C-alpha cells in the first residue's frame, strides 16, 4: 500500500514533464512559424517594391506623371496619374458596366470608355527605326508652326478642330500619309495637327477623331517631341466629343486645354482637361481640381459648363487664367437660381489645384487677378 502510494507522485511528475515537453515544442514551433511568416511578408513587400520600381523604370518614370497601360493588341486598359508615388486619379477602360442615370427615368447612358475604340497603343508603343525617325523628322521640320487652331489634314469626315482650318496642303498630306503607313486603321480625313513650341521645344500634336459602335464621337491626342533626333511619344484621351480649346500658361508653365463632355446620352457636363508640361522631357500631366471641402476629392476635370436639368446647378461659368496673385485660375459661377454668384479660386502646385470659395460680389483682393486674367472663351 505504502509503496503504491509513494509511486503516485512519481507518475504524476513524469506526466507533468511530458506535457511540459509537448507545450515547449509547440511554443518553439509557433515562434518559428511566426518568425518565418514575418520574413515571408518582408520578402513579399520587398519584391513588390522592386516590381513597381522595375515596371515604372521601364516607362522612364518613378511613379510620376500620366501612365497608360495597353494590351498587346493596343487596347487602352488603364490610365493613372501619379505625383510622388501618390495616385491622383485612375480610370479603367476595359468593358465597364452600363451606368443607369436614375435622375432621368427610362434613360440608360452607356459608359463610353471602351466601345470598340481604336487600338491607340499601336502608335503610342511604336518602335521607330532610324530611317523612320529621319523621315518623320524631315516632315516635322517642314511643317510651319500653327498660329491658332489645329490644321485639318482633310476637310472631309470628322473635323477635330471644328474650324475647317486647312493649312498647307502638301505639308498636311505628307504628314497624313506618313502616319497612315504606320497605323493603317487611321482615317486621314479624321486627322488634325498643330506644331507649337512647348517649353521652347518644337512639338507636334496629332489629333485623331473616331466613332465607336454606339456612334459616339471621340478625340484622342498624340504628342511627338523630338529630343536629340529621337521621337518621344505621349498619349492623351480618349475624350468624348473632345475638342482643342487653347494653349495657355498656368503658373508660367505651358498648359494645353482640351474640352470634352461627360456623356453622350444625357444633358452633359462640359469639362476642360488642363495638361501641363514638365520642363525636363516635355511630358504632359493633367492638373487635378477639387470642388469639395474637407477631405479633398481630386479629378482632372475643370468644370466649364453646367447643364442643370437636375444633374447639377444651372449656371453660367466664366473661367480666367491669372498671371498675378495667389490663384492660378479663377472661375465665376452665375447661378440661375436666386441669381447668386460664386467665385472659385484655384491655387495650383504639384498638379493639384486647391480651392478657395467666395460668394457674392467679386472680392476686392481678387479684383486685379480677375480683370487682368486671360478669358477661356467658348
């Protein structure tokens, strides 16, 4: 009896040590797993950072500027505007869903971004041979600088400039024929161009109009810059019912304004996209505007005309580009309802235009800026 009783504590003690051993092994395994997992996360993060860096170095940018993604066939899939690694805006173009506008009963407005539009990437990603670069450069040198509106290459079909502005015929036909040989899907009668000095660099802009399967009209824009006899190409758009508006200086920097609309099957908002050019490589980045207060909501849309009809306030909008004072752009909204007036001042820096709102009469401290500003005429 005593021997049995004296043996119980030993058995209990052994069991305790066995359980302790299991627990210790489990704890060590858990810590090892956690440590391995931690290292794995770190590796994934590092790999992702390297992937991003590699991807954007290929475009010769470091998360800065306007980046397009095209499919292998040349379809535009995505456009993202970055500044210092921060996304300012992003648009995806591949087969978006149909959008239902509840304010207009029974009306469906299709999201128009990708209804069988051309393969824009075919020209954007074109690899030029030395002979092609030289031929293009010779044509470019022979083109005269465009004084005002873009030059229509043909007066048939869709006119991008909408001004029937026919420039030198032989120069226009040489340019149109050259581009046609590189991208056969382009209809020469839908081309227009202008040659401007951007950042003091002679630059060629080619406008292309097209119609999608829903008979919606678009305009896209190619910018060709010749640096050290090498062709640098940048793409902008597509813009629904897009039209050239003006080239002006915002904060002393050359800025191209493109007019376009929000939809084709509704009472559209009319916007301006302001593409400002970087001085180093002459590449363009859209300015982004904010019409809200509190947390900023940035978009590349400067409001130009407001339709009313339940979609927006009904207002007459005047826009002026200023060259003095703290504001880059000032807008006057004359609201039809209650005959009120709103003044919006935009202070643009780093491609973002911060908002200041005043109501009533023109503020005295804005008077000089407004009166000396350059009107953005329709």
